C-alpha cells in the first residue's frame, strides 16, 4: 500500500484536491456497505476533500455503476419492510439521508405489500389473537403508527371500520 493511500485510510488527508485519494476513500467506504450518493458526498467532504473533487468522484462512481441510488432505495425499502417498518417511516428515513424525493416516492410505491409486514410486526409484539377491546386496539394502533404505517393500513389490520377512511 502506498504511503498516500495509508494516510487517506488513516484519516490524514494531505491534499483535499487529490481525486485519486478521494476515489480510494470512496471505494473503501463503499466496500463496507452500499451508500446513497448524498450520504457518500457528505462523508467525503467530512473527511476534508474539496466539494468539486467529491462531486466528480461521485459522478464517476455512478457512471461505473458502483454507486446507484435506485439500487440503494430498492434494497433499503425491502430491508426495512421486512423489519416491520411502514411506508411513512421508510419515506422519512430516506428523506433524512438526502435521497431525491422522486426516488423516495418511486421506491415506496414499488413495494406493493405493506400489510404482510404490518401483520407480522403486530403478531410478534402482541401475539396471534386480534385485539378484543378498545384499549387493546388503541395500544396496538399506536405501536403500528410508531412503526410507520398509515392509519388506513392500521385500521384494516386491526378490524376497524374502513368505510370512513380518507387515506385509503
């Protein structure tokens, strides 16, 4: 390993305009896990690289298909849906990461089955029997709302009357 690469990996950046060092740092970061372009840009700038150099490195990584926001959003939505998180929470998390709004909406809408993970999360937390009284329904509804499900999804899963729902 060259001395310059060792310095970059150790967190000591000698030249903030060194595109090779920025690319090496980006590849090292991407080797650990996938990132969205805005997140990778923030990390590289945080390590001391110049914004123009970072932008060109990120563009090149996207051209080489080593960095793909569509792929990231798709896997993020699938992973978090499998963890029992609802569409509201997934959208909020993606927006917080700096993902473009149209990608967020496209990714969440592409995932068609939100009721199965909702039912699994409810069953894991509260057991198989449906709620019997008002207090249990409200407690479960609050839990599912915290997990990021819409009120229409919660009402459908808990057996509330859905005829009056506006957000279905």
